[in-house]
C-alpha cells in the first residue's frame, strides 16, 4: 500500500538534494561570493599579512575552515528558507507526500557541497603558504570543518523559519559577523577586550575553532571535552531553535 | 442528492475554526464526492479558504472531525492522493518548468510522465523556461501542473484561473472536467460565477461560515427566485433601495439594475416614485445575482435574529 502511493524515500532525498544544488549553482551572484570570500580573506590575512610564516598559515587555516561553512549554512538555510516559506513553496511541499526530512537533508547536502568547494580552495592556498600536515591531521581537520556545518545550518534554519526574507538576511549577517569576530575565527580572541572574550564560550564558532586547532596540533588535545561539551550543548540548543521554528509552520 | 458513504473522499464534521475571537467556521459539516466538481462560492472572508485549508491539512480544526480518504489529512498516504493549487504559490525560481514539475511529481508513486503534465497544463512550449522568467498566468499554469502531476484522486483548486486569458481558462476547465469524469473529486474555491457555472456539478454557497445553499447550479439559481429589473430613471439610485422586495441596486451604464424577490411590487413602487420611468426590462437573475441575493438575505436574517 505504502509503495503503491508514495515514492521510495531514498530517491526523493537524492532528487531533492540535486535540485537544491542546481538551484543555488544557478545563482552565481549568491554562491560565488559565499564560496570565494573565505579563501580570499585567508589569502589576505594569513598569507599576505603573515609574511610567509607556516605557523600563522596553519593556525589560520584551522579557524578559516570553520568560517567557510558559515556563509553557505547561515545564508543558504536562513535566507532561502525564508523566501520559500514566504512565497508558499514550503507549504506546497509540506502538503505533498514528500518525507518531512527531505527538504532539510537536501539543504544540508547543498551546504556541504558548496562548503567543500570553499575548503578545497582554502586547503590549496594553505599548502601553497607552507601548511604541512600529516594525513591523519588533514583527515581530522576535514572532519571538524565538515561537522561545523551542522550547528550553523540549524541556526540558519531557526532564523529562516521565524523571519521574513529581509529580516532573515539582516539577522544572518549579524550572526555571521559576531560568530567570526567574537568566536576568534579571524584572529585569536586574546586580542579582544576581556569583556568580549567571555561571549566566545557561548558561540559554536569558538569551540569549533579551538577543536580545529587541536586537529592541527596547535592546541592541547587533552582539552577536547572543554570545547566538545559546550559545542554539543549549543548544537542541541540550535536543534531545538530550528525544530520549534518548524513547528510554528502548522497552524 | 446527498453523497453516499462509499463515495466520500473528504469530509468535515462539526468543524470549528477561529482566528483569535473571530469564528470563521462553527460546527461546519461538508463532504466531497468522487467524480464530481464542487464549487465553493462566497464573498471574501466567507470561509472558503478555511474549508479548503482544513480538508487539505493546511489548517488544523479547533474542534470537530476532518477526514481525507478516511485518514487524518496529515497522513502521507492521504497526501499522496491529493493535488493542491494554492491561491499564492511560489515556484523554485532557478529551476526550469520541466524540472520543477519533475521534482514535485517525484514525491508521488503514481505520478504522470512530465511530458503528459506539460501537455495537459499547456506548458509544452515553456518546458525549458526558468520559473523566474514566467508571466503571472504562466506561473499559475505551472502551479496547476504541480497539482495534477501526482494523478490525484482529490484536486483542490483555490482561485485557479486568476490572471488567465479566456482561452487558457477554457483549456484548464476542460482538463479539470476530464479529471472529474475519470473519477477524481475536485474542490474549486472561486468567486468567479462563470467558472462555477461552467465547471461545477454542485455549488455550495457559504457566507459567514454557514452553508446558505448546496446543490446543482440550476437549483441554486432556482432556489432564490430572484428577478433583475433594468430601468431608466432620472432619480438617484438611493431612491430605489428601500422599495419592497429590492435587495440590490446597481448602476449599469445609464440604467439602474434592481435585484428583487418581488418583481411586481417593486415595479409598482418604482412607478409610484418616478412616473416618467422608461425603458425597462425584466429578466431572470444570473447566478451571480442569485448569490448576492442569498448572502444579502442571510445577513438580514442574522441582523433580525440579533
């Protein structure tokens, strides 16, 4: 009975993901700045201003990989969901037999693909700038950077479900900048006034940055739980933020 | 003819829905039958979209029972048999028409081939056009295509032909009619009388959350034996509103059109106030007039009861 009426879920997930990727890829005015900004900043901050220091290049690569997922995750989810919700696309999908998770999985897939492009550019620049890591360290770094997508995507989702298109873009911008600066992704939080440093503990960007630094041997790995614990809690809170936003859709 | 239990596709039983203190529906009963086009007619704010929203699971009833194919409207097995055209529906801007249809059709196991959907919706020539480069009417056609692509047993259309040229309207009506003739139930929420008259097997008139009339188009017209009187006078329209039997007065070019339930009394009174009256013409009311009359009578009764 089920199969006679409802298309098999894996095929729907795959098609929805593919559609999401080509939808974004056909908006170069959105996707190119989102993907290219982190490598461009990296070339400027770490390579040009770091004056050839391999240590600066390595440290900055760790935190910029976290920075690179924020654009696709916050704007891809936040602004996109807000647009699709406002113009009724989301409602039509919600009333169709599409599995509830397909939309989210598709957006996660697209965010991952576009983040990967950004990572590849960053890693290539890093290697050119003297970053020398073992295979194990590369693997850990890629893992941390990829996992970073989840909390930011959930935050973007929560924003997109609550605000209109313009509001979502504005809030996503504020979150984007605050996460980058107060989370120490552009420069270590030690350069910030002490009052502002305290905020870092509430930000997923800070904990992800610290864990990425551990992956490349720039921090004591023994402190992993000091950051993984708060990160897990923040991710849980972000999931709740996204889920309650989704619940508001049914009237 | 009341629907038989076996042919009922969707039903509301004692459904109540309020927005804040405003009760849009209060103990509303309604059922849709297979193989028939039901038009929901009524003025804006009458509750048409609320009825459609409850049946499709877009809205949740505060109380009462809603069933879709014998299931909850939120059940995916029920949704798999339903196609919806919302009043305002956005499209994925950067996908082509064919891609958008193919993606949506992919949710349904019984889907129609994309080429067939394009053809039925009159979109074959626009298949490779991006959705953000469509005119308003073309975008409505794509939304119609999304509604029919899953070969639904229930087709819900909310003001479907807004923005259509007459030919496109006819074409869509033909497709909708064909769907009903092959067994689908169609719910059409509209305020175009000609659309309801051309397409519907059954018209349900609602106003202020109550069913005022329910029957075939001819019966709705006959239910209110309204007559339209067209006349030419030098007096302002206001003088005619209070005449016996008159429920509505409208200016039509140089003439006035009176809608009345008591044509003889109205005419006599009209001559009494303007003996120079000329050029008059008495006709049976159109469906539109009948509807206006029904709604008017209902409001008056409510006021008297209050």
